[in-house]
């Protein structure tokens, strides 16, 4: 993913029916913040023809996290999310991360997706509206 992909990022992000932006997440729409995260080098865009159909953006910080993993609803169940997430996890591991965190809406397709892939499901975030997941990257 490059900074040229910011339009594709927002296009895919806003195509989803679940996990929409919550009021406390408005800061996630900040283009400068997005560009800063993209410049870390770990983001991916999946395209079908000329259309972006999936995006994943891992962020390396003191507590690494997946900032975004979204797939257009018309492209669900084709392995796109799984592949994008696998690439992001490998990148984070290569960058030295020992664990990674993400949040998603409880009861969403993503909630089941992460559980199926072995992520550890915890309680709700500090805002009481999204489920926190972690993955231990020290295990094979």
C-alpha cells in the first residue's frame, strides 16, 4: 500500500455494512494519520481488475495493532481477508512485534472470523462498544 492508495482505502472502508465508524473513532478519518500509518510499509490493497476490494493496515507501535481490515461485502468468503491479515501478521512479526491487537464489533462477521483464525477474544474496549482481540506472535 502506498500513499496513492488513500482513496482506495477510504472507498473500501466505507463500503462495509458492519464495523462502521463509531463516534469515538472520528480521528481515524484523519488523512494525515492514515498517510503516516501507510508509510510504515505494512499495508496491503487487494484489487480485482482496477477496483480495490480489500485493505489491511497493520501499525507498528509500542502495542502493535491492525488499524483496518475491510473487504467489500460483495467479495466476502473468497479468502481476501484471510490473506491480507496473514500478510499483516507476517509483517508485524518481521518488524519484531510479539503480539498484535485489533477491535471489531461484537456479533459481526469479523467477530467470528477472528475467533475462527485463533485470535484470543477479550472483553469490550474502553468505550464499551467493540470487542478486543489479541494474537500472540511468539508462537509458530
